C-alpha cells in the first residue's frame, strides 16, 4: 500500500482544521459563559443597590408622613387656639363698646 503524501497532508490538514475549529468553538462557549456570568453579576449588584435605595426611600417616606401627621395635629391645635382667641377678643371689644 502506497499512500500519496498529498492525500496524507490533505487528511492531516482537514483533521487539524476540524480539531482547531472545535477547540475555538469550546473556547468561545467558555468565553460566552464567562461574559454572561459577569453581566449577571453586575445586574445582581445593580438590583441590590436599587433595592437598598428603595428601602431608604421608604424609610424616609414613613418619617415624612409621621412629621406631616404631627404638623397637621399642631396646625389643628393652633387653629382652635386662634378661634378661641378671636372669640375672647370679640367679647372684649363688645364690652368696650358698651
């Protein structure tokens, strides 16, 4: 059996090409997985940052609502006091007119 060198080189080249293509494909898959993992990690970190920010806003909102309720109560008391003061002033003015 005599094998022609040209055929042997062709078969070896084809085999080498197939092997290199497969290795490139595997490296590309690994690289894609690494990139996806990095992107997912960044997204997860961003979501955690956003979640913490929202929690801080909720706490601040509750505090603001509490302050608003306290101010509303104080304004109501001031209005009642003002109303009573006006009644007393009106009574004093009526006594002065008599």
